[in-house]
């Protein structure tokens, strides 16, 4: 991996397959160590889709390396670059969703997320790009947006979780790489 632009690896499970093992041992290990950007390709991929390169961002500094990689990838392959951000899902089984106070709070939260995404995009010179904001499980939402947009690839940064942290916090990058219908590129 020394000096490599990236490593391309296959995934164990097909996109639509219900499997307990979606990423093989080697893929999981490479995603933990990230010796270079890792491109995880689903086994049922027959051609790269005609759509954009999606940058999945949590708006944290970890995204800066992924942003640079995504820009180069989009430019090199003459694809548009689009930004995806998934906000926390503010749903509650205990609160009636049609209660005006709850709806108002949710709308305020969504407006705050939108402002934060717009500021981040402006700070990174991305204000002209198409952006997608969703709420819920990040891996599920990003994969769904990638499918709708017929994305060529999704680029995501890695927080490089420790073994202990992985027990308590799931890796969006690994979960996305295990389920997306397009290549997922994880950048350290």
C-alpha cells in the first residue's frame, strides 16, 4: 500500500443479499487499518453507474482528506461532485409526532442542520454543489441517496475508531461499504 493511490477490494455479500457476513475478514481488517484509501466494490457490480461522485460528510475535520480525494476523483472522471449529510433522526415513540410543539422543535432542528451544512459547504468552497440532507441511520440514508442518484461512487472519511470505540460506536464507513450498491471509498 506504500505510495498506492488506493486499494480495490471486493465485498463478500451482494447488494440485495441478506447475509450475516457482508464484508470478509480482509475487507474488515483493511477498513480498520486504512493503509491507503480503500475502494470496496459489491460483487454484483457490472458497470460503474453514470451518476455523480458523492461525498458523505459528517461535517467534521475527518472529512477534509475525503473531500480532497472526492474532488480529484470527480475531476479525473468528469463526474459532478455532490455532498451528502445525514442528521440525527429526531423521532420518538413517546411523543406524538403531530403535537405542534414537537413538530416546531423538529423543524427548528432541521433548519439548524441545514444552516450548518450550508456554512460547512461555504467554508470548503462547495456552495455551488448539489447537496442532499437526510435524517436517520447514516449508512442506510447514504446508500439510498446513492441508489437514487445512480452514484458512480461514495467517498467517506474514517474516524479511525479504536477497538474499544468500535464496540460502542458503529462505523458508518464500514456499514456503508457492507451494503451500498456502488463502490464505497473510505479515506483515512
